C-alpha cells in the first residue's frame, strides 16, 4: 500500500477502505508518513467529504492510535457528555452531580480551555486542592464508589488527533464535518463510556455558526457512535449569548453551586435539567423523559445533587469548605460595574467578544502555555429580549489589574441595545 495512491483515491472522490485509513493513521502516528502527504490527504477530505462509514473508520483508527480506557470494571452503564464549547458553559459541574446522585455512573475526561471557550478542568481547578490528575485505578474506584469522577485527558489518549489538529490548524483544513466529528468522537470513544450525550452549540459564541451546521455535525457524530455500538444522542443549543450569567472560572463554580441549590439562572438550569433527563434515560435509570425530568428536579430540590458535588470535590482532594461557602473561592481585587449608555431592549449579544474580554482579564488562554487567573471574569446581567435603562448595570467586571479605556469601550459594544422589542432566544433548538 502506498500513501500517494490513497491520496489519489480520495482526490478522485472514491470511498476509502478501512485498511487504507488505518494505514494512513498508523503512518501519521509513527512519523513514517510525512506531514506534506497527510496535509494533502486532509485537503482531499475537506474538498470531497467522507461517508459515515469512512468517518467511523477514521474515528476508530484515531481512537486506537493510543491508550483506550477499559471501564468494564465499573458496574452499570457509563455515561459521558461532551459540549462543543461556548461562553459560560459550566454544565458538567452541575450535570455530573445531578445524574450521579440519581445513580448513573459518570466517568468523564475533560479538556482545558483555549481562546474564548473555557475548559471544565480549569473550572474545577479553581477549587483549592482539587486534583484533575488521578490514576486510572483511582478514577475507576471513585466512579464505583460515588458514581462520579472528572479528570484531565491523558497525553497518551488519541495521539493521532493531536498530530492531525496541528496540521489542520496550519493548512486551512479545520472546517470539515468528518474531521471535526472524528476528532471529538475518537476522544469520547477512547474514554470508554457506553453512552454519550453531545451538546452541539451554534451561534456567535460557538464553532458552528448556524443550527443547520450544528445539526449536520451532530448527525455525523451520532452515526459514528451508533456504528461503534454506543448510545449517542445530541442536543442542538444556542450560543448567541453566554450560558447563565458568569464567565470565568471561580465565578462559574459559584454559579454551578447556586444552580445545584436551586437558585441558578433559568437558561442554565433548564439546559442542565434537559441534559440530565437524556442521560438518565441513556443510563436506563429513567424509562422515559417524564420520569427522567422528575428525577433530575428532585435531585436538586432534595439537596442530593449538591451533596454529591461536595462528595465529588472531597474525593478528588478539593476544599469542600469552598463549596459550602463560595466566598472562600478566589476573588478578584476589584469589581467594576459597566453601566449601559442608553435605554432600550437588548436585541443581540456578541458572545465571542465577551469570551475574549474575559480571556484578556486572565480567565482564559490565548496560547496553551498561558496561566489562568481563577478569580477574574465577567458577570453578565442581561439577556436578549431584556429591557434596560440608561445607567443600569450590564456587567460586573472582576479584575486584578487596571482596566484600559479601550477594553471598557470594546466591552460596551458587546451588547446591541435598540428602541424595539426582541424575542428571548430559545436555548434548545432540537434534540436528536
């Protein structure tokens, strides 16, 4: 088998065999196939696409390029959730404790944030002492004991994806549904869960800009999951405004705590309840959506989900006193209110711009080596469709350094305020 012939086959629109795809990924991982041939192959895929079967073969080849977790020693159905990323997305911090308190096994590997999207691991590390690096045995034992563990991805998981992404980033081959879907699903499958819930976001603060493109990606990932024998479902959700109110690590942990106590923002609470309903059905704990929803709501109302959060934090070395009293979490030196310069209705919010502003404060990373400040970020008080008066607070800026006039002016342009009505945005577009 020769790589040049495989490239030619995809260039000419032919369907690649499992053997051809495996040959490419094995050679890519070992370094035997040069980057220029893999780059040509990536461009051929971008231009000609891949069938569901090809995409699944690619996903499985990537999955087996490194370690694959064996979670068979965890009793019951293992459920996992993946979000394609957004601004203020702290869902795992609430969703994990809800479904685990109902008896579902949540064994989750998460990533760090880069750019305007925050990572679950960074948020958890805002809790003093919390360890995201525990051994595989400790991970499995913890899920068996308390039904929940969230850890960072190991360096030996799906090395082919790291190599491919580095090439895609510099060869204009990032926007391809088969390549995005195989990248996400190879990591999810390698993490060993039996059932996967996908939260595929669209809009200004998301990677996919329209609900149609988000649905296309979701369907591609569901097909991979089904062809791999995993119960895979998806929610298509809006990210044209931040999820909840808080953007920034300790601030988002505080909001997650309030949500588990039943006092969270309406949009964020609803997303968590919908996702929990689906995951409880996937775990075979709920027979239908009605039962799943009641179990999730009861877990919050009874305090069981909040107690599970404390148990989870304690199990991974975190300071539970910070969960019981969130004022113990890192706090910024200054809180500066940003007030609206005019009255009217919020008709649009630039979620990406808000995420980038939080990153500039130190809440996120511009490069993977940047150090995150857990204390800083934004708390946003208005949603699309809300009325606002001149002088009313739009945002509280939590910061440790002096704010420049340019930063404040840019933050002000994140909200479009007009003299007309605007309908509130529907958070959940579709469930697949």
